[in-house]
């Protein structure tokens, strides 16, 4: 029996668009967005942050060094969150499920984003628990080690975990780890898939905002 429903963050719970973040980093550092993106790709920086190679403080220091500009911690937390726009419809689905099951997040992301959530994406902290980041486990989706470590951390069998992700390779990896998983295509498709399993209603409640 399913004990928890885990949602991916980027392009499931929230749309992900790094352009506003890159634009603002560029504005502050006097660089074009393309140059900001190039510099932050140095030595696989973003990949390594998702793997936990850097702490939040080390990320802060490294971003300042790569861009040649001093940012406050508060600025960087705001800019981490700036790339995400929460889909309120998905949050409402999660709230509905939470009456029956635990709902959480499993995301490939870094320490600075986790630290940004309470102030800049508070709806996520309010609705989802636990919120699990790849950096905490030293692996990223779709690596099998991540799925095994998460199941162990939750003290659940793989069959007790239901997972939603927009990346087919992540969905497949979750299934290979013994989780039940579905791909995210649209809010309507997700609601229908969850309703089929009795987690929520197949249509939004009457009067709910679109």
C-alpha cells in the first residue's frame, strides 16, 4: 500500500526557467546572461551542487568567484527561487492527497535552493513534508543509488512509494527500484492518474480556481 506520494519539483510542482535568474545574476555582475551561464557551467558546478559536493556557504563563495561579483546570501537565496514558478493547481492536488497520504518532494537540487524555500517558496514548506534534495544523498536522479537511499531514509519499502516526475528516465529508474511511478504531462493528466489510484478526485472541486 502506498505510504507516501513524492513529487518532483522542477516542471512538476513548479515550472522551471533559469532565464530570469541568469538575467538578474548578469545584471548584478555586469555580464550577459550567456556568459553567466557559461561561467556557472565551469567544472560541472551545477551538477556538483546537486550531488552535495558544495555546502550552501561553499556555493555562495563559488558563485561569487565565478562571476567576479559579491552577492549577499539573501540575494542568492532569492535568485535561486526566481527560476521557479509554483503551479497552484498541483499544490492543490497535493493538499487533497495529504488528507489520505503523506506528500513530499524529491528533487535534483542544491543546498541554496533548500535554504531559499521557507521565505521564497513558502507554499512548498507548508504542504510538502519531507522535502528531499539529491545533495543530501550524494546521488542524483536517475541513479539507482538515490532511489534506494531515499527509501531507506524514509524507512519504507520501495512498493510503498509513489513518485511523479516529468523526465521519462527518472520515472523508469524509480520503477526499476521498485517504486510505483508516473510521468507528468499536464495537470489534468496527473489528476486523472492519481484519481485512478484513489488518491484524489478526478476533477477539481466545484468553485476551485483554475
